[in-house]
């Protein structure tokens, strides 16, 4: 799965880029909302993980742009700010919770293409 992970926390980006990469995902990173918008226009992502504290562009604008491009979007936040995203994880969260949210994106994509779900 091709994933865009966006957070102003570079350590968080590094850790999850590595963890998701080990699970076979291709992960691009962004540090602010402008980079997310540029990525949404230029590449076909299957999923996006957005930190709710991204600077420079409001999270609702980012969610709209990604969902317009049919990108499964998960919001990470310490607030009850769910916006228009497909999934939501509150800080702090466990890696398994994020992996579970991404499995939902895989299932959605399989259902769109008529594929069948397989167990890991």
C-alpha cells in the first residue's frame, strides 16, 4: 500500500515510516499541510495518516483534498477533532491500532476492485 504519513514530529515520522516499511508499505512523509496538498495532487496514495497538529493548512482542508482523491484518511489527534476522515486515533496510540486502521483501507480497496479478503 502507498501511504502518506504527515506529522510535524520528525521522530514519529521516522519510526512509523520504518515500521510501515517493514510491513511492506511504501511510505512518503510530509512535515506540514502544504506538503500534504502537494503530495495529494502528485501521487496516488492508498492511505494518508495526518497528525491533527500539522501547520500551515487546516486539517479539514487536507481531509477534503485527500478524500476528493479517494485516499483513505486517518487522523491522529489528542482532541475530539474527527473532521471528515475515514478513521481516527487518539494520542497516545499503539502501533497495532494504526495497523488496524490501515487494514480497513486495504479491505475497502479490495471491496472496490472486487477482490477477496485474505487473512495475514
